[in-house]
C-alpha cells in the first residue's frame, strides 16, 4: 500500500512539472519560462525519477528474498526422501507421498 502511495507521489511530481511548463503564469513577457519555474520543474522531474528508482530497487530486493519455486521443490523432495528413508515399513513409506 505504501509503495502505491509512493508511485502516486511520483505521478504527482510529473504532473506538477508539466503544469509548470504549460502554465502561462510561470512565463515572462517573452513567453520563456521563469528561472524559478524552470528550476522547480527540473527538480520535480529528478525527484520523480529518483523516487521511481528507489521504488524499483525496493521491489527488486523483495523478489530476491522470496524462495524460488525450484528451491521449494528441491526442499520438498529432500524432505520426502528423508521420510521414506526413515520409514520402517512400506506402508509408512507410502504415507510420505513418495513415488
């Protein structure tokens, strides 16, 4: 949920930068953007890009923390094999779910 709010913040910064660039109230008599408006628009763009990179880095870090399916399958197979090896009768081995 917090990551969604962060992405909305990035979108807000992008929209604000576009508003600064499009609005006539942030332009001088010649039609050029005022220096403060240009600085604010650049800061908004860099802020949005910086936050987006941070959120992408956070998402990539979370993906590396979760075990992959193949690792979980390997662990399950090892547990099943150990159960079969420790079983004393064929009926107990069948309860382990082995082939």
